[in-house]
C-alpha cells in the first residue's frame, strides 16, 4: 500500500481546482517542508488561489493577480497583475515586500512580509518549481482565517 506524500496532496489540491475546507488545506500545508532558503524564491512566479471561500481569494482574482517578482531578499513585488493585453505589471498600491525566516505552526521557513501592510505569507516547499503559501493578515481580516495560495516558477 503506497501512501500519498504531502507534496502529492498539495499538487492534487492545486490541479483539481475544486473548493476545499480551510482545515483540509491547512492539514496539507502543515505537512509540507520548509523552503531551503530565501534565495530559493528569487525569480518570477505565477500565482493562483486555493479556493476555500476566503474573501481574500475573491479580492486577488478581481485584481487579476498573476503572481510575484522576487529580485532579492529585500526586493519583492508581492502583487503582480495582468492587464487587458495579458501583460504583467506591479500593483503599486500593495507596495513591496521582503523575505525573512519565521516560525509558523512550529516550523521555521521563509515568509513574505509586506512593507506597507500587516500581511505575512508563510511559504512551504512542494517542488523546485512549486510553493504553497498561507497568508496571515489578522489585522486586515475581521475573522480568524488564512488564505491559501500557490506559486509556480516561470520558466
């Protein structure tokens, strides 16, 4: 009998594009390994929302969120959107962000911390080209809930 790894479970959540409970996604996220380093995130990433009914997911879709650009530890454009011509551009309204090591749910890993907003996105490793995120923004959300997203490295 073969067991499904947390990485395989994360890929399944992302590929099926279904709607999940927050606790289902949380279980998978918590089982994933931390990122090897902040430098692992350097590059251009496409992003997507793991649907749990969190209102932040709807907000990201409405802004045409497409991913992130990570040029350095202190040089991150956290909200990259696409325009009508499908061109990627930085959404200045969300400012910039930095990468730092933080402990979240008993694991030290890399987190994306916004410069101008009380938002912290905790990152976990799925594969060399896939990362799962848990956005924690309790001062911006009137409820105790986490938005789950994913990033796919652009080639």
